[in-house]
């Protein structure tokens, strides 16, 4: 509350300062005023204080501008500012529009009024603000509005445009030379004439002023004059409708401009997206996207042409309406003339018309029938109107439901787009994971193969190890047996030695030398034989065991050969010497120890291999689990892609159904329009039939006048005959009796006539009351209906005709009564004369007395009838007063009908605008659907490309797996030197084979323009320029650098003719290849440079330009052939010399191009140009022709069509005239469907300096 009071005091002080500043200076307050800045900030803070947060469908925040729109959009006169602010295209945000509206209210001195009107709408104020807001407290509202009313006496001079109100309030006033504010940024004067509602109200006021005053006099002239007055009112209504149609046309043009600006923004967005897609995709995809962009551009162009046709059609319809209005005015003039003529003829016929009562009754019965028919028609029209109203309400409900449905669809689309983006990111991540997993799975497969090989080797080693263990056990057993044999032999040797000693002692003692020698020989032979047999047995056993070891491939062959050799030597040496057996036994023991050591080493290796086997089995289990996880993720991805496809298909189906519904609604609307046209035609036919009936009634009146004349003649003859009969005195008695009888008959007739007159008066009063009731009922029905002014005019004409006929009937009856009185008076006088003659001749006084009494009675009856007639005349006067009131009520009903018609037209316009918005939103949805389909196709293509890449990687990995054997080589494949720490191993970057540093000394580039890598001699010879590069794709066919600047430099003919690689061959696209892709739109030609570089180059028009690619030339030639040229500005070289430094303007409409023709009669001069464009970029090209008569197919393109950022920087260039002819500078805006461009250009020419002979010689 304290904050609110502070705000209130601040606003009060700021208002006081502003009023004081205006009073002191006497000048209007501008944007330079600091107190205005503070006031605007405080007022904006007050409007935003405790405001509820509300957002649009797209998520943007609503501000107090939307609160003003909700409160003032439906109030006449108050929505002028809202319309004005909505017409400013510079304002994008809700905050900027609110600031512009506050400035508009300050300039027009309407701030307090508008805020008061907003606060009077308490319901919307409660919807926009919380309870703490000062706008929901009455005493604070009154105080704030009272202070703001003080600003109505202060004049403000602030610019409507030229400031960025979206960012902040302006802090300075825009000033130009000569005037304070430019007319483009000036407000209109503070009046409401510019708004559509004020125009309509002024026209309605003029129409009310020009409507004639209805003079309901008692005479027939005033009644007949109403036809002319009604025709004048109809012409004024037609003029009002014409003005309203012009205003509708202006609103349609404004809507078309807004749509063109929105379409331009959409096209800019589409172009940005196309550029992004072009930057991401390869060259072929770029070409496809460029084609799609061209197709979209063509579609945009077609749509712009359709809009132009629609505008032309509207203009034609307006012209036709103007022609129809002129024809109607002519018809009205002719109707006025005919009405005047009819008035004069009616005045002439009014004196002659004396219709009989029966015919009048028949006419009245006919009129009553016609009134009944009109009532039935009115009831039918009311029913049709009610049906149309119900249809309109249903249509509005449908449109609202469709809008809600479209909003829901937009939200769903946004959600689907976000889901698509997230899903695409997930797909990319999962594809990367898939690639990694495939690579890891391949590695694991190779490792599994290696593990299987290791397993096989381990099993073989285990078998060999078992055999070795068995052989070792056998060797141990043989060794033990050998040790035992050795021990036995040693024991035997000891015993033999002991026996020898005993024998020697005995021989020495006995002297038996011969026996001793024999015994020694026997002993030696026996020992030798036993040793030989034992050694042979041991050798055979060892040889058999060594053969078993040889079969199991566990013991090296060298050991076998050494052991066999040793055994053989041992056997041979044992045969030769007995003393060497001990040494051989020692060698055998050493060999056994070596075998034992090898067996222990093999056992250790077996344990290590078993540990490796366990590790590899665990890794294999891990790989299997990873593979199962990757397969599950793949299945999830496939399910998600299937769901996305189904969702996209459902969206497409829904869009198709919505389009079909919209088409059905359009057909229903067309049928309704046709029904309305049929109803109008039926009304026109009824009008013509009524006019024909009017003419027939006129003819009947003329025939009745002739009959009346014949009756007058018959009456004259009867009077002459009665005069002749009066001569005869003889027959007076008979005539008297006849006269008495006649008098009685006349009296009865008079009484009958009086009774009939009374009955007719009563019937007339009844009919008038019925007409009043019908009139009241018709008025109520007209109030209920939306408006049928033509039917009301017809009914009014019918009512006027009925009233005229009733008046004529009354006058005729009065005249007939007068004639009857005159006839009665004449007859009474005649009878009195006859009575006097009878008195003279017959002297019958009694008869005279009776006659006098009868005459007095007749006179009394005539007085009574006259009094009755006077009463009836007073009743007729009162009926006329009632008729005037009814006609006034009819006029009011007409006004209400007109207002209802205006409201109906507004509702029709709003419905058309809603339909246009719906069609635009449907087009946007269709475009987004198309973009989504294209994006899906691109994703499928990318997926296909990734699969191809993965297949290529698998193939390459297989090749690398096959080449592993070459890479495991430990020597150079070229010089055959073994690798060591001095001679390092290096691998070729192309084939991957191992080479030494000296053999890997060649450098070759992977792709054109990329860095060089080291390779072997074979790869270098394959990648020389003479050989075809199968690894890099031929990009020269797709390169967009085919500009005329290459005519001066030598070209590369082989680049354009390089064959495409075979699609079946696998080619891995590297990052270097991706970076080599050039965007054709980003090329800047050397002849068209920005002003910052300040360089220029000569553009030659020699025969080298014939070598340009035909596809580039076709664009300019097609533009010159089929494009729409707006301006063609011809210049000669002499005209350009006189230009000076002045800049000229060239206006280019949307979807058109303009041309500057420069004719050069002599070669040599240099033409230079500098240009810039507003508000967006423009395409530029230069074309050469020898003569203006040469066909367009023979034109030479010097500079192809290039999109220049001339709205950001000035573009300049020059060319040298080599050949005389016509040089055409083309400024193309055909790519822009809605935006027109303005080009500021300067042309300059430099002639070559001609040197004299002395200068040339020196």
C-alpha cells in the first residue's frame, strides 16, 4: 500500500512538472524532456504493477498492450490508437506496442479517457491484475485519472516512428534539416478522421443529414412525393455502401501488406535453414536442397501472383460495383423523372377517378391477399435469416473449435519437434555408441579368435606337457635303474677288486702267474661282456624314450641328437674302454638334470597359460554381456524409430483430414453464398412482378375512368329524359306516384348507402388497425432480423400504395356522397316544383305537407350522415397521425437495419479474416509437415550413409585383419633390414605396411588442398597426377567456381573430365573430405567486392567467356526471357561522363528485375559501378550483347547472378570494354515475393589516355 501511495505521489509530481514545463515554454513537449522520460517510466511501472503473467500460444509474455486491446478493441472511437499501433510494422514486442499506444494517447490528449474506459471494464481488469493493483481500488483510480486529466491541456510532439520502442523509451527527439520531424515519422493531427470507425460514423451522419424530411400531408401530392424521397435515400445508402467497400479494400490491402511482410520473414527463415542444411550436407544433397529451395521460391512466386490476381480481382469488382452504382443512379434519375410524370398524371387522373364501392372492395381484397402473401414472404425471409444466423453461429463455433484444435495441434507439433530433436540426438548418440560397439565387437571377435587359437595351442601344449611328464617319469625310472645298476656294478667292482687282491696275494704266495693271467683275462672278459650288455640295454631304452620325445615334439631335436650321440659314443666308448663308463654316466646325469629343468619351465608356462585362459574367458563373458546390451539398445532404437514413423504418419493423416474439413467448409460457404445470390434474384423477380402489377393497376384505373365517363353520359341522358317527362302535365299524377315510389326507393338506397358507407368505414378502420398491427409486427420482426433494407423499402412502397389507395377510396366516397347530396337536392327541388304545379292545378295541400315533412326528415338524415362523415374524417386524420408515427418508427427501424447490416458486413469481414488466418496457419502447418518429411528423408539418407560407412569399416577391418601378418613383420619390406632401437619401424599412411625411415621418404596428399603425408614408393607412384585417384571423389563436376574470373587464368581441363568413382567400391569419407566441400553461395567474385577491400579487377568480354558452364548462363537467360522486367534505364558512354558524383535511384518491385543498359560504341573505356540496396539484399549480374537485335540465346554472361549483401555494405566493381556493344547491368529481385527494393547506384567511366608521338618515342 505504501508503494502504491509513493507511485501516486510520483505520478502527481511528474504531471505537475509536465504542465508547468509546457506553461513556461509555451511549446509542445518533445522526447528531449527529462520529466517526460520519468513520467513514462513511472506510468509503465504503474501499469505493470501486480499484473498477472499471461502468455500467448508461442510462449511470449503478454503485457499491458494486450490489456488495452482486450478493453478497447470493441469500443467505437477508442480503438483508433490500437489500429494505428497495429499498422506500425517496426514494433515486434507487446511492450513496444504498449509504449507506442501511450505516446499516441499523449499526442491526441486521450490518455485519461482511454485509461478510464479500460478501468470501467472491471471484469477484464480483474482478469489482468491481482488484488494489490491500484486499478482495482476505486478511490485510487479516481485520483490517478483526475491527475491524468491535467495532461489534456498539455501538447506533446513525439514521433510515432524512428525509435526502437521494443528496447527502451526514447531519450532524444529526432530532428532533420528544415523541419523538426520528418513526415515519415510524424503523427497525424489529433483527430479521429483517419480511423475506419470514424469514417463510417461520419458517413452515417451525412446520410442521416441528407435523408429527406417526411412530410405526411393530407393531400395526394405529398403522398406521391415520398417515392422520390425514398429514391434519394436509396442513392445515399448506395453511396455509403460504396464508401464502406473502399474502406474494406484499404483494410484488405493492409492485410495483404502484412501477409507479404510475414511471407518475407518466413522466406528469410527458410533461406537461413537452407543455408544451414547446405553447410551440413554433401554436394549432392546441396543441389537437391537448392532445387527444393527453388521450387519453394517458385511456389512463393505463384502465391504472390495469386495475391496480385486477388487484388486485381477485388479492384475489378470495385469497378463493377461503381459501374453498377452509376447505373443505379441513372435508373434513380429516370425513376425520379417517371415519378414526376406519374405525379402529374395522377394529379390529372385524381379529378377524374370515381370508382365504385364494389371494385374498391375487390381491390381491397386483392391488397389484403397481397399483404397476406407479403406476410408469408416475410415469415419465410425471417425463417431463412434465423437459419442463416444459426448457421453463422455454428460456423463461428466451428471456427473457434478449429482454432482451439489448431492451437492444440501447434502445441503438439512443438512437442513433437522437441521430441524429434531429442530423438535425433539420441539416435546420433546411439549410432556413435553402435559404431563404437561394432568396433569393439570386431576387436573382441579378433581377440576371441586369438583366444581360441591360444586355447588350441594350450591344449596341444597340455598334451605335449603330459607326454613330456610321462617321458620324464620314464627317464627318472630309467635313471633310477641306471643308478641301481651302477651301484651293483660298483659293488661288483669292489668285490672283483677284493678278489683280485686276494688272487694276487695268492699268486704271489703260490706263484701261480699263468693261472693268474688266465683268471684276469677271464675276469676282464666277463666284466666287459656284462658291462656291454648292460650298456646296450640302457642305450636301447634311452633311444626308445628319445624317439617318443621326438614324436611328442616336446624336447628339442638338438637334445635328442646330443643324447643319442652321447649314448652312441657312450656305447662305443663302453665297448672300447671300461674306464670311460663313469664319465659317460656323469654326462647322462647332467643331461637328465637339464631335462628336469626344461620340464619345470614347461610346467610354469602351462600355469601362466591357464591364468591367461581364465582372464580371456572373463573378458569374453564381459564382451557377450556388452553385445547383449548393444543388441537391446538397437532394438529399443528401432522401436523408437517405428514409433516416430507412426506418429509422423498420424500427423500427416490428421493434416490431410483437417485440409479435407477445411475444403468441405469452403464448399459449404460457397453454397451459402449461392443461396444468398438466389434469394437476391428471387427478391428482384418479386420487385419486377410488383412493378408489373402496379402498371396493371394503372391500366385498370384508366379503364375505370372510362367507365365512369360512360356513367356520367348515361346520367346526363337520364336527366334529359326526366325533363322531357316533366313537360307532360297529363302524366303528373302517375309521375307523382312514380316519384313517391322513387323517393321511397331513393330513401331506402340512401339508407343502404349510409349503412354501406358505415360498414366500409368500419372495414377501413379494421383494415387500418390490422395494418397497424402488421406494421408493429413487421417492425418487431425487422428489429429481430439482421437487416433486409430492400424488402423493407418494398413493404414501405406497398404500404404507401395501400394508403394512397385508401385515401383515394375515401375521397371517392366523399365525392360520391357529395354527388348523391347534389342529386338529392336537385331531385328535391324538382319535386318541389312539381308539387307547386300540382298545388296550383290540383290544390293538394296535404301532399305538400307530407312532402315537406319528408324533406325535413331527409335533411335530418343528411345532417346525421354529414356528422357521421365528419367523425370518419377525424378518424382518418387520427389514422394518418398514427401512420406518420408508424413511418417514423419505420425510419428508426431502417436505421437499425442499416446498423445491423454494417455489423453483419463487419462480421463477414472478420469471418473472412479468420478464414485467411486459418488458411495461412494451414499453409504453415503444411510447410512444417513438408519440412518434417524432408528432414525424415534426410535422416533416412544419413542412416543409409552411416550403414554404408559401417559396412566399409567392416570390410576395411577384415582387410586389416588379413594384413596383420604383414604388419607383424620385424624387418623392412623394401630393404630387408631388421628393425632395432637404431632402425625404427614406420608404417605407410595408405597401405599400412611396415618400412624403415629411409624407405618411407615419399610425400603425397590425401585429398586436393589437404596436407601431405608420408607413404611408400608404390603408393606414391599410384597417387601421382597421371594415375586416377580412386580414394577421393571427383568434385570438379560439382564445384561452383565456374566464374568468368577464371578466363584469364589457365584452367584445369582434367578436373572437369575426371570420372566418378565406382559406387560399389568402399570409400571412407574422412573429416578432410568434409572440410573440402565448398558452398556455392559463399563465393565472392573478384569483380564484386565490398567497400572495405577497395580492390577491383578487369572483367574481360573475350572469347574465353564462351567456355562458361551452360547451367550458369541459363539462369540469366531464363530471367531475361521469362522474368518480369520493371524498369529499363538506357545510358550511353557520353551520358555517363556527365553524371558526376551524384547517386541515382532504381526501384525494383517484388518478383521483378530492373536493368541498366550501357551502349559502348568504341572499345577501351572502363565502366565502374558502386551500389547499395534497401531494405534487404539483391542479386546482381552483367550480360553482354553485340546489338540490341541479337537474340537472348547469344548473350554472354560476364558476371553470373550473385546474391550481394548490399543492404549491409556498398558493392563496387568495374569492367573494361573490349568489344563495342550493349552491356546490361541486371538488378534481380525475383527471389523476393513480397519485399520491394530500392537501389542507390553510381556509374563512372574512365577513358584511356591517348599518348602523343613524342611521349611514345621517349
